[in-house]
């Protein structure tokens, strides 16, 4: 069997996954399991939508636990390198679009990406276009919504 590909994570990303796994194992899984058991004890579950929904929630929680365990087994943590101005995995980048709006993103691996936390994947259209660029350069990103041009204002 071929060796599994490493999942490159920032130290922060690895910590976040470990914390999520701990919460799922110690809080969420026991809670959902308890609710399934209570619903089972309540009687006929053959036509019980709450029971079905809770069972589905249990399967989702168990699947997420397995997914995180799998990611952590393959995790390879990148460490911050000295800032050389070149955008790479782990870089924090401040961009200015053509309308003057400023955005700040951290480039991470797909396993860590979370736009709600300003973390974009190096595989995303924006992330892929930024890798290798430097402060002051411009980049045009093609996305389903159209092309957008950004100027790299700062790389940390």
C-alpha cells in the first residue's frame, strides 16, 4: 500500500484540530449518544423523525472524529520561516482590491482552510494566485464571479 500523503498544517491549525477533536470526544459525542439512547428508550423509533435526525447527527460527529484523527496522523507541521517577502504556506497577506478594499488572509493547506477565520487554502483561486508573489506585486484572480485584481500590500 502506498504511503499516505502528508497533510501540511500550521502549528495553530494543528492545535485547532486537536481542540476540536477533544471537544467532539468529550462533549459532543457523549451528548448525542445519550440523546439517541433516551429516544430509543422512549418507545417506537420506526417513525420518529427526531430519532432519525439524532442518529444522523451521531454519524456526522463520528465521521468528523475519524476525519480529524486521520488528518492528525498525517500532519506535518510547518514552522514560521524568516520573513523574506515571498508569499507561501503560512504567510499572512494583506491585499487591496481594485476598489480599495483591504483584505487580510492567512494562506493554509486545504485541511485548515476556513474563510470565516480569514484562512484560505493555497489551492483556492486566490491562494494559488498569491503563492510566490511579493509585496507590491499585483495579481489577477479568476473566479466564478469574475476576475479581481489585488495588490499585495504586506506579507508577514
